[in-house]
C-alpha cells in the first residue's frame, strides 16, 4: 500500500524541515529578544527602530520575504551567505535568514506581552533597590516574563514549523517540495497528502503538548 | 508601560542615552550605507529601474492592479466562505453532545496543525484530477480552498473563545426565562460574541491576505506577489524596485487592517453597552498556531488592554 514511497527520501525531507525550524527558532529567539529589549528601552531611537521593524515585518507576507531573499539578495545583489557556488546550501541559508527576519517580529511581540504581565510592583521594587535598566530587565523582569511567555512562544514555534514550507517557493528540498514532486509523479494523491499531513501533525502536536505542560508548570503563580 | 522599567532620567542617564543613541545611529547608518552601496554597485538604484512606477500608468494597470485584484478576490472569497463555516464549527465544538463535539474538535485541530501550503498543493492536485475546472481558474480555487480549510478552523476557535468569554450569567439568565439551547445561542450568546470577536476577525483577514501570496509563489496564481516577478522580468531585472513596490502595497493594506482592528478593540473596550468581552488582536496570534495550555476564554474577558 505504501510502496509509492519507494525512491523518495521522505525522512530526509522532513529532516530538512526540522533543521530549518530549529536554526530559525534559535536565530529568531535571539534577535526577537534584542528587538523586545529595544522596544521597552529608554532610548527613543531604538524604540522607534523596534516598533518600525515589527510593524513592517509583521505586515509583509513571509513568501515575499523569502522570495526577496532569493531573487533580490542572492540573484541581484550576489549575497551568498558563505554558501559558495552550492545553490542548495545558499537557498537553505537564505530561507533560514528569511524565517528569522519574519519570526523574530512575532517573538518580539510575544516577549513584550510577557513583560506586560510582570506586575508593575516588581520593576518598581527592583528600581527601589537601585538596579539600573539592564539589571531590572536581566535579573527581575525577563526571568518572570520568559516563564509566562513559554505558551505564546510555543505557538510561535509551531507557526514557524508550518511556515518552513514556504521555503518550497525558493526550491529548498523540504517536505512541501517533496510533496509537490511526489504528487506530480505518483497516482496516490490522497495517500501522499495524508502522509505529509500526518508528518506535520507529528512535528507540531508533541511540541504543543510538551511546551503547554511546561508553560503550566513554570508559570508564575499570581 | 515602558516607563515602569526605568526612572525619570537624571543627568548621567541622559548622557548615557545620548551615547547609546549615537552608537545605534552609527550602526544603523553603516548598515544602510552598505545596502545603498550594494544597490548602487549593481545599478539597482538607476532611475530606469524605478521610473515605470512613477511615470506612466502601464506598470500599474498591466501588472500591479490586476494582481492586487486577484489577491483581494481570493482573500475576500476565503473570508466570506470561512466565516459561516467557522461559526458552525465553533458552535459545534461547544455542543453538549460528545458525538458532535469530538469529531469537530479533531477536524479543527487537524486543519490548524497543517501548513496552508500543503493544503493548497493538495487542493490544486485534487481539482486537476477529479474536476473539470479549467486550468486558468484552478489556482484561484486551490488558494481559496486551502485558505478556507485553515481559516475556518482558526475562526472556529475565535468563535468558541468569543462565546466562552461571555459572562456565565448570560447563559443562566437565558435559561431562567425558559429559552431553549438553540435560542440561547442564536439570540443571546452569538450576537454578543460576534461583537466581541470583530477585532479578532479583522486581524484574521491580515493572515488571509498574507497567505494568498503562497498561491502566487507556488501555484502560479496571478496575484500581487507574482506581478512583482512578471514585472522584474519584463522591465529588465528591476527586482529590487518591483519587490519594494509590492511589499509597500502589502504593508499599506495589512497595516490599515491591523490599525482598524486595534481601533475596533479599543472602542469596544470603552463602550458600556456590551458585556465587556473583547477578543483582542493578540488573541489571533495565539490561535494561528495551535492550542497550547488550557482553554481560551478564561482570560479573554479580562481587562488587560494591549498598549499600542
């Protein structure tokens, strides 16, 4: 029944999806946190930059960003991100870059909303004992904020997993690309689709369940 | 809110802020300079590559506006079909009968867990195999199908959260005056939930508009994004210019929708007529991934307004 799978590297394709997800997740967590710090900080120029970045990036389709990375950055401006002549490597890196640029805006908003859940008294008390802005953020506010944003961040991670399929638009050999190829060559449309749908359910469901459990476990009880 | 994290600034803090501002401005300027240099070197800033958008109407009437029209048509169709479907699914998920609730829950969670692109690829193959929709219309049908399947399940969650966010007294009062379950839903809960959900529904429209671009990139749907591609090959490699113009159009559309949603949200939180339940814009971001943690609605009616 599943002999149509022969000759296709199904696991390999999903492994590319996982790699795209993990690399982009780490990148956008870092960049998103920096953006969030800028947005709540005391320097007006950084605040303005953070706000502008988030508002612009959130309102552009991810597809446009990723296609632009390939057609604009790579083919027009010859940015290769150290990939040399290997188009597979370059496209993979460009896809990761695009995903980071896009996802970090959502990470930033999730963290900022987490900062909003920390009671005013916490920051006031921290300032009262003489901590400066970075100390307030690093020692008091962010540790509490991160604990309350695990739920929203898990959502961002799941959305990111699904968004990696957009990399198919620039030919990265991930799950959606393989699915398109298989549907063109094989007859079992419904079965193939079911296999890929199942693959994504397997990738996203445990993340949701585990992180949902963790977010309940570590949530600051108020 | 931001002023909570730091004190009113004294002379030293002010000096430090100026330093940070200057440093950041230098970094920003360096990045912009690098981008400018690169663009200039590759000749992407030449007036030739940009003039078609500012002089003459050909670029607009031949490429951008038809593409924009298709994007709007796909988004509008998807919303119009997904909304009633989502309402039905959302209400069914709240049913008292397990045999209704169970399957609907599975369907909703399933379609929220799968990437829209996978749904679209499936739909286009399905239509070409089992229907005689001609190949020009197929991408539009596939895009709308994918968007409807995904967004109906997200809207189902929004409807469910909207109904759950209403105070319990509403149901109890309706029961007390002897309304049936259907009557309670249609004449008491749903009208109030719809008002509470309006901002969330408008923000969902942003997600739909953004996802139509998938059709342009992967399914040869002639939308706004693919018009950028066509233009850059027709006008001779003005990729940067075409993409910038198209991106600005997306930003304008979506930013207006987002602002409208936040305005609606603020207005509803202020108004005294409703029950106070409002599903905000940030709710939509959560619902577009998958359900995590406990049920929605518990905090949805709470007073925490998002500052914007």
